[in-house]
C-alpha cells in the first residue's frame, strides 16, 4: 500500500473548482485540485471536528476528538497515533514520512507529531516562524503597512520573493525528490502538509494579477481575527489575495501530480487531499476564525480521495463524515490494527459505495459552543453560564507556543480522570469557557442567564443568514449531542455546562 496524504491549511471548500465557483463574484482557478477530483472520489458532506490548527491535527493523528478535553496542545503520551499504528501492521510495517512548513509543529504546543514519523522534513519561513534572524530590524518600506507590527513575518518575506523560495513550493520539491528516491519501494505513507493558503495571504504578484486586483493601499493580506471593520474595497482585496495564494498552491500541487504521472504512481497509490478548517473572509462581518460561531465557511471542508487505478473516478460521496474518520480510514486500507479508543470510523464503505457513516457529528472549540450537524441542519449550543468551567486534561501542559501559565497550573489537580489514558495520571486544569462573539446570552426578568443557541437549515440557507425556530429539531439535536458525549466518554462537566 502506498499513500500520499496532502493537507492544506485553511482551505475554503467553496473556493475550489470541484465544489463551487465565484463565491465572491470571481472565478477561483484551482485546475490541479480539479484534476485530482476528476480521477477521485469527492466528499460533499465532510466536516471539521476540533478547532483550530493543532487540535485538528491531533484528531487526524489519533481519530479522537480533542476539543472536549483540552484546547491547543501537543500529542499526549497516551495517544495512539497513526504512524505508530502503521508500524504495528502485521507482516511488514509501513514506513512514514512527514514533509511540512507548518511551523507550529516545532514550537511548544505542537510536540510529538514530527517525531512519531519514521523521518521528516521541515521547511521554514511561514508566518511568524523565528527564522530570519536580525538583532536590529531594518527599516520597513511605508508600503508594507501593518507588517510593521509583525516584523518577523516581514523578515521572512524578504527571504521568500521568488516563487521557488517560498516554503510551500520547497515542500513540494522535497516530496517530488522523495518519490523519485523511493520509486521502487512499497508500504509507505507520506504526509505532505502545506501551511498555505493560511494567512498571511502572501504570494508572488503574478497570481494576484490573475484576479484583476486594483488595491492601491499598503500591504494588507493578513486581517486581524474577529470583527471585520474594513471597507468593501479592502475586503475585496483580501479575498483576491486568498484566491491568489490558493492558485499558487494549486500550481505546485500540479507539479506533484506530474511526478505521479511520470512515475506511474496513480496505478497503486491512494492520494487524499483535505484541510483542518476553512476561514471567514468577511462573511457575517468576520475575519478568519476562533472568535465567532463555527459557520459553514469554517466547518464544512473539502476532502478528495483517489483510489489506486482511478477506481470510482469522478464519483461523489454524500455521506456525513468528519476529521476523526481520516485516521481509521488509513488504518483500514493499510490493514493495520485499530487502537481501542477511536471516536471516528473507517470511511472505506463510504468511499467504495457511498454507504452512510454517521447520523450526526459534533465539532467545536474547547470551552466554547458545542456544535452539531446531521448534514441537513446545523445546531450551535452555547454554555448555560458565563462562568462555566471546562477542565483541560493533559500530561503535556503546553499551549500555543508556550507552557500553560503558572497561575493556571498552580490550580491544577493530578489524577486518573479519563478512561483512555492507559492509567497515566493527568493534570486537570480549570479554564473558563466562553460563548462565541455575538452569541452571548441574556438575563431574563427573573435574573436567570439564557444562552443564545441557533439552528440553521442547510439547503435553503447555506450562508446561515436566518436561524429557524424548530423545537422538535432542536430537541433531537439535544438528544444526539447527549448520546455523542456519552459514546465518546467526554468529561462529565461538558454535558453540565451545556445543560445536556
């Protein structure tokens, strides 16, 4: 078995040719993603699990939800991870290799991922990666605008001006070389993971020129997360910057597909393309993610699966699926053992016959709303109190690029709280949750806090502009959420804080 797993970060489903066209009035060029879809199975009802980047990656590696137990963090010592399970395959173990410029892997809060692979390659320079080193920052041109507040990113850009110098293309070139070097080998799993098209939406000018961009202001390709306060011209410019970076990324995927052509690898290789989440590009007056409700632009994501010899080429899968299903699917195709604590399930029946997988799935951020979909409706359920506590359970007390603060760790208890940790004791750290922005509840006349929940119908309202009032459907989602929390043995406070 040979598998190439391609992860693009922050990939908007509706910006891809196999899924949509002209989401904001202009066609987005992704001919090579379309090229893959034409010889593959395309998933139409695929969703996120845990958000954002590192929680999603822990799900991809373990087949388990992260967001009900902790927020941003590394792999845990009790996790059963994909590369290790591939090495436990009966007979000959499967060799694994990681190629990435996703710099969060190599900072505190991302530990363990690269080391679980048999070998790995890291290309540097994305976002605020501490790569180009200058004691004294050179003067930045006035045209670089807000990059003055992100000097490390500005330095990294100075070292990535020609297309081939960008870290994403460097990753693809390494993957092409790896395939050449291992052309005679079998039983391998390669994860090619590109940070693009994650913000900042920086690429060489020729791709932005494809989109007729008329922006005359200073550099603006990295909006602040949260409420969008920009005028229509700036919003349109950022959207075209995103499209341009996506088209540049697509071009380099084409170089990779050319290599598969040249080596005749389509014949016996599974190729999977997906993402961790989407992003907001001014919809609902929001930029990016994390702050707002998990709207469809973030939650409903693409996945395309190529089977050897182009089996079922051009078909589409309507079954409801999500991120936690990806890891057990790979194990199934490699005939590798399933670990005992999976939340996801193999998608092989869906891939090969469009068989149903889930009746409903849950997703979200740690400590925020619990969200669910059955593929027809989406339901957001928020905490019943602004003081609701979520406990973070971890044996690795790191978070985004640092340790969990001492004042929080000083409140931690230690014990054996969860059933899937192989008797490893954990920190249980109290952390205050919050509802998404603009989804705060209200206090009624009796002084009781009432959460702001929301229910949407997907077919008639895909942009989630009009919440519906349907108590029977909401009651069904409440039952499904309760059942899901029980099935996956979520910490008991999760049901309590959501009144489930």
